[in-house]
């Protein structure tokens, strides 16, 4: 999420520079974002010199043994949890602030119209993302920096708050759909709705009225 926020900023304001250095600024970071977590957690869970004691009656099975090492756990929380969320929030805030500033100061309405949909979608996703991750980050900061144990926050950050991550994944498509009104169902004028007409009695043709006096005189 942090990488995509930075790339989104470059895409809006430095598109040509991004295209010129696409391998360095797009493909290599994307590959690292895939390889780094796989390699790191494979080592920490399976090869780190400690003995895992999983409890299968608990949520997350009581966590791997590296989680109880202060230095490794602190590094993991700061680098893999707090840092990406902070980078994502700051990059998104800078992007929104710069677009609004240029729109007001320089009257660049063309840029605003061109990137409005992207910015609205970004705003929705960032709000949804931070609503889930910020409480978890605050809990972990209090746990790490507090001189006394915080069992309630540990229970909250391990057994309750992580479920919000799955909510973000499920809601992201719907949040993106909100910013794409052309995909919303609309009334097609070419489709004429069928209306059911009830049975009614009406005269097909009017019969001429014959004057009796005129017919008698004719006879």
C-alpha cells in the first residue's frame, strides 16, 4: 500500500519521469514487495533459532516463537506494519494537498478533471485503510513503548483487530465502484418498459342516427 501511494503520486505529477524509469520505479519495487515478506517470514517461522510452541486452541495458534523476541518483534512491527501505513498516509495526504493547491492557486482545472476520479477513489481507499490499520498501530505502539505489560491491548491487537484486514479486502472493490459512476446501472432510453393494459370496453365505430320524421316524409 505504501509503494502504490508513492507510485500514484509519481503517476499524477511525474508521469514522464516514471515512464522513463519504469523498471527501477515500478517493476523492481513490485518484485521486492513480493519477495521480501515471503523470504522474511519463511526464515522467521521455519529457520529462526527458536522452538515454536503452537497452541491450536488459540487464535493465531499463539504466534511463532520469534514474536516473543523483543528485538525481532519490534523490528517486525515497525518495518512491516507501522512504516508502510505511515508512508501510505503521508504520500496520499501530499498528493491530495498538492492537487487541491494547484487547482486553487494555478487554476489548473484540466488536471483536476483528469485526475478527479483517481483522487476520489484514493480518498475512499485511504480512509478505509486507515480506519482498520490505525487502531492496530496505536495498540502496538502502546505495547512496545509502555513500561508495564498491557494484556488487554495484546489480546485486542492479536485476536480482534486483525480481522479488520479481511474487511478492507472485501470492501475495496465496492469502494472503487463508488468512484466509477459509469458502471452504475442506468435507465436505457432504448428499452421501452412494458405496461400491462387492462380490458376495457369502447365503441369501435359510431352508428349514424336516423331521424324518424325524415324517413316518414320520404315514404
